[in-house]
C-alpha cells in the first residue's frame, strides 16, 4: 500500500472512531458533522481501490464499503460525496463481480446466469437511484421532470452535476441491458440518452474519456438516429483512446464487443482485444484495477471466439487503432 493510501485509510479509521464515540452524543450537530467528515473521506477513497493490483481482494472488500456508505447516508441523506460513491460503487461492483460472472456462466449454467443477471439489475437500479438522489438534492423535482420531458429536464444540469449524471446514466443503461424481458425498464431509454448527451455537452473530456467509452457501447442501441451506429462508435473510440493516451483497455474491449463481434469481423475483434491485453497495467497506477479487469474480460472474450463467430474466413479489416486521432 502506498503512503498516500495508508494516510487515507488512517484518516478514515480515525474519523470512524470519532463517529462511534459521538454516536450517542446528545449534540446532533456534532454527530452529523463527524458523519459528514467520514463521508467526505470515504467518498475520496476510490483511489485506494483504483490503484489496487488484486481485483478479487477489491471484490471482497467492496460490499462492506458500500454498506458502510449506505449506513452513513441514512444519517446524512443528501451528502453529495456519499451519493456519488454509492452510485459509482454499486454500478462498478455489479458489472465486474455480478454481470461478468453471469456472462461467463451462460454456457455452463443458464439458471445461475439468469439469477445473477437479476441481481445485477437490482444493483444497477440501486446505483441509479443514488445518482438520481444526488441530482434531486441539487435540483428538487428533477426526477419527475426527467421522466416526463427528459430533454427539457436535463437543461437545468450544470458542469458540477456531470459526475452524478454520468453514473446515473451508466447504471440506468446497464439495468436496461440486463432487462430485455422487462419492457418498463427498456422503455426508460430516453432518460438515459438525455442524461448522457447532456454530460457530453457539459464536459466532453470528463474522466479521461469516460463518456466516449460509454457511448462506444451505447450508440448501437440508439433508436431513430440516422447514420451508421458503428461509425459513431468508432468516433467515440478514437476520442476515448486519445483522451487516455492509449492507456486504458476499456475502449478497446467496448468496440470489440459492440461493433466487431456483432458485425462478425473477427480480425478486428482479435486486434482490439490483443491491444487491450498489451497495455501495461502498471504504467498508470490510477487505472491499474480497471485495466486488469478489462484485460481479464478481453482474455475471456478471446477464449469464446469460436462461439461468437459463425464465419471465420475472409475477415474484413476495419480501423482498430486511434492513431489518426493523435
């Protein structure tokens, strides 16, 4: 553990002790102050996880952290940092440790895979609700307007709302993705599009291309938009790679799954996933955990090629790098 991480957890541990000691204190304002201070520290503790080199260890630790965050939110329900941490944390936990497990089990145990997808859906919706709470705390009545006039409702959002809006959209889209048999959830796609498109307007460079990485996978699902969705995904891919200086595996995996595999372009699929695997996960510690997770998925996808591709002869090569974007 790095010195910064040690200091971070020392601070969290000290504040947690203060909260315990003050829990039964008569002064509510003192108790709430301590809880908010601990919430601030927990909300910033994501860097400790993001630089970790052991995804399984993180997966075992995350449930405790998420439940602690929920406990603190019960005491301080409008704490922006805690709401953000809950929305982003439940989204990432569900994708990495629940949905991916379901995908890997699909060909071995259909029943268990279906159970995991149902659990993933519930976790995604929990994440969405925390994101919406963060936005509602700043903009009362926002959710009602979003559900009735999504494109109008999102105009009230400003740049400071981008993190919460992004994770609300990401978790909502993920819930839709595992709810093909739930038409009510699928029908909420306009709300997702309004949120993610507004974040792209407000802060297109957010989190080193996170919005473009999201849109790589999302463009093929848009309804009623003219043009080739694969070309739109390609443009988002190039931007995401440029903004991360080619240091993140996620865009390569997203384009492989969202464009190359549906188009049955095995050459592009191979190239993208091998580029993801070739990234040095230690080169940028802040992205180490993400890269290790996506590299694992890339290896699994490569192992499934014979199942994913019907035609293996005469592949049509497409642009699989973003060198032209540099």
